């Protein structure tokens, strides 16, 4: 049976005015949003600095931090108080202390896996967190094709920790969102298919309607 899947819009920008405009557009049709932040090192592009991000009080904000040393940004994250903070397994430091600090502050924890990362190799992190993000796009960019081979990781993660929330990030759109929704995911983060749409609210509703369809998905 298909799980209850959430479509979560993603914000990725290096511009304060554009960030505000995206927040205002998204606020019309949903409350859970992923905010993507890069440090310009871990990812090839630099987004708006984490000290400049914000969101409405009624949002359930997920911060996806693409950083080489995420602990350097921990104080800012704790002050922001997102619902969920996702760090990359491939960071150049042990994530355990950061996860512990986030949990102590009442912030849910997540670990993101880049395409080359085998879930079994980061099982201690998976055992520790509330959310596992299967990353299937290109770091710091929106609008790239999804690497659908990454769907194979979903079952591996689910077998390791059945109750963990599993998210997908990268290339989700109307051509593949129903297949993704039927692949035992909980969250599908959507960037360009919403943010670059002529009518983002309508695009969001179309994606939600699409994942509710049954029948052939592949």
C-alpha cells in the first residue's frame, strides 16, 4: 500500500529579494518547505548565506545544509530553530555531535546521501536520525534530471530503519512524481517544477493530484 507522501517545495537562491518572493509565493499553498543552503565548497554554487534565511512562523521548515563542515553553522541553525535539519553524510567531519546538539534543542535530524554513497556504509548515521534524504540531482542546482537509479536505496534504508522518514531530492516533476510516490517514500522535495512554473500554486496542486493516482507508474 502506498504511504502518505508529502510534496515539499524547495527554495534555492543566492538573492535576498528572490528568497522573499519565493517565500511569499509558497506561503499561499503549503506550510512544509525545504530551504537549501550551500557553503560554496561542498557544492559548486553559493546560495544565500544561512544567516540571511528566514521563514514564516507557521511553516514547518526543513533546512538542507550542503556544507563541508556543518558544525560551523550549528549555532545559526539552533537560533533559527527549523523543524528538521539535514546534513550530508559526506561532510568532512563526524556528524554525531551536531546531531546530538540538534536533538537536544528539539530539532529533528536528517542525513542526506549523495549518489555514490551506499546506505550500509553510513548505517550509524541512519540509526541516529529521523529523516534520510536520497539525493538524486546536482548539488546547489535546480532543474536537472533525476537519477532514478537512486530509487534502489529506498528499500535498503527502509529495511535498516522501517520507521524513518525517507525523502527524495532531485529532478522530481510531473513525469516521474507518481513513480517516486509509489516507491515507499514519505517526502518528495520539488524545486524547479514548482519554483519555475508560471503558476507555482497550480503546479503544486497538479503534483499532489498526480501522486494520488493509482495504476501503472513506470
